[in-house]
């Protein structure tokens, strides 16, 4: 398990939505997903945070998931062939916000840094 940043090009997303077009392009651009260092999966409660420029902007835990990991995998397996190296983003806790060039993001699981990204 790890933490990841799932970036969205909001201006592009809004333009596509206004035209009634699919907005996958606003989610799937080069560099749109940063993924942290992998650590062994823990089946119990796992806490995680995201810091932006040293300030915690998101905080959550696996007990906040609407669906547990088993249910998510079972559901996705009905539509996609899941493979060992697949990455599944499970959701975003409150705290989505704007990022700017120069911003530093740090993701932590149980207080341990697993992701560090600077926006260029």
C-alpha cells in the first residue's frame, strides 16, 4: 500500500463538462498521478496524511472508506482483468485544493513519509 496524488486539470475539466464531453483528459495527462513508496499491506486500521508546504491538508484512515478493499477489488474484477502490479486509487479525503508551481507535497502512512513531490 501507499499514498498517491491524483491531480486534476480543473480548467480543462470545467471546459469539457460545460460542453457535455467526457473529462478523462483532465485526469489522465502526463504526470497526473504521483505514487509513493510501497509498504507492506496492513489489513487493520491505517492512518494517512498529506502535507502541502508543511501543513496537513488531508487526513484520513482506512475506516473512512465507503467500501473495504475486498469489496473494491471484487467489484473492479467484474469489469477489468486485475493484475499484480495494477494501482487502484480508493478515494480522496476532504481537503482537495489548488496547487502551484513550487509546492511541496508529503504523503505519510502512520506518520512515515512514503511520498514527496515538488510541483514544477
